[in-house]
């Protein structure tokens, strides 16, 4: 929780504290600056012409934590994240709670692109704030976040413009799969329309997938026809599939194929996800050296495997192996791949198609 000494270093808070109690300025749960005072603080910096970077952090899949571990665990995560974030920014900036699982931060030190990149890269890779387990008595959820940031005055001249830019950057991070940071760059992000980034409803996506799947003839062509819908909604670079013959094929590039092992015995469930591939995760594939080599050659960091099967019979698997992407797979993304796998399995089970 912020104290008087930490806040009085800033003229805005020093003046406010003359007639406002400290507790009124802080979020009661997390102890960081509450939204109204933090927004006013940012506006005061702009009025004074003080350069700074403003960022918006959104915890990934926070609803999952509340739903599965309870709201008490969710509160613990918020308090823990706030504590670590304020320590990471100590001496160079402040943190405020924007609402729910979102936090604003001001950084006075890292104003150039490379500096911002180094600051955020260290945050994500050192387990100082995110990409770490929050340990509690009965659970230990792995917590990640998505961040968008921009800088005053180089990117925007007023608060409304600046907030719009960090909002665009944040949403860009979400479309990339979350668990990442996006630094606003005008050439890359200027024309982003936030209302276009939201995904369609799961029913509409499944409807479009069925239409695309049924337009073509032959299983390879059906998957190729369905791929644009998958790519648009899940934002993946390619989709692979394998049967029980140990040949892995690319949907996007039908002539590409790789020799791997039969993965039938690997998966116990319908869906396997790995949000961050590291050495200890890769060890899971020690019995599948050819598949492991495929993952390493692609520099895979986000893996999603969906079983193609009916009842107790497995025909093969759909595989997403995204390179250099620490993304978090969302439930609706897994559902769409699962639905496609069932469309494929239904064709195979009827003897109409084969992988």
C-alpha cells in the first residue's frame, strides 16, 4: 500500500494531501492509487508538460480464477499483483487501479521505444510481476497479463488521445493471444479500430465454419476452406493435422509435411494446451523426438492440440504450434478448434473421408 512519503514526492499528491486523507486516495483492496485520483494525476502531468509513459495492464483470464478458486483467491491475486507491480515501478513511477482486473501505470524513466521494450521485457521474463504463480494455501494460479502503453508527448498531446492509444495497443495484445505487451507505434497501430477487434459470437463462428467446411470437396480442401475463419478468430499463422500414420501436414500449405510419431497415446483429454513452452515443458515430448524437433524448429512457444475422434476411436489430431508467441489460449478458441475436429471426425467415421 502506498504511503505518504511515496506520494508526497509528486506535486499533485502533495497538494491533495493537504485537505484529503491518504486512505481516500487509495484503492481499498490493493492499496494503489484509486482511479479518480490517478486519472487526475495523469491529467496534471500533461498540464505541466511532464513527459511520461502511460500503460494499461489487464490480467488475463481473471474470471477463470474467480470462477474456479473463488473471489477470495481473486482478491489475493489482485493484492499480490499490485504489491509486485508497485515494487517494480518503485522510484520511476506509480500504479493505479483502473477497475476490476485493470491497472494503469505511469513510468517517468522509460520514454523511448527501446527503453520501454527493455522495461517490459524484464517485467515479463523475470517473474517480477507477471508470468508467475501466486501461491495460496489451497491453490497456486499462474497469472499473466496483457499491457498496452504509449508516451506523452511523443505519441499524444492530451489525456483522451493518450488513453485511446493505450487502449488500441492493449486490444492489439489481446488479439495476439494475450500474455504480451504492445508498445504503441503509429505506423503499426494508428488505424486499429477497437470495435473491429472483438470476436464474433461462438454460434456465428461455428456457423461460418460449417459453411466453409461444406463448400469444398475432400478433407484437405475442406480444412483449407475453413482455415480463413479459424485464422481470423484465433489469429494463428498455420494449422497442422496428423493421422495415425505419423505424417504431419500443413493446412495452409498443403505440400508441406513432416514425419512425426503417432500422438494417439500422448493425449488423455480432448484438448491439450501449453501456454509457455520451456525446457521442462518440452520434456513431456521426450518419447516423441521427431515431434519435439518439429516444435523446436518452429520455435514454438504456444501449443494447442485437439483430438480428432469419435467415442473411443482416435483418427488423428489438429495442431497449432505458434512460433515466438507467449499466448494464452482462450476457451472460445479451444471450442472452435474442437468443433472443427468433430466436423472432420464425423466425415471420417462415416467412411466419407480420410486423413
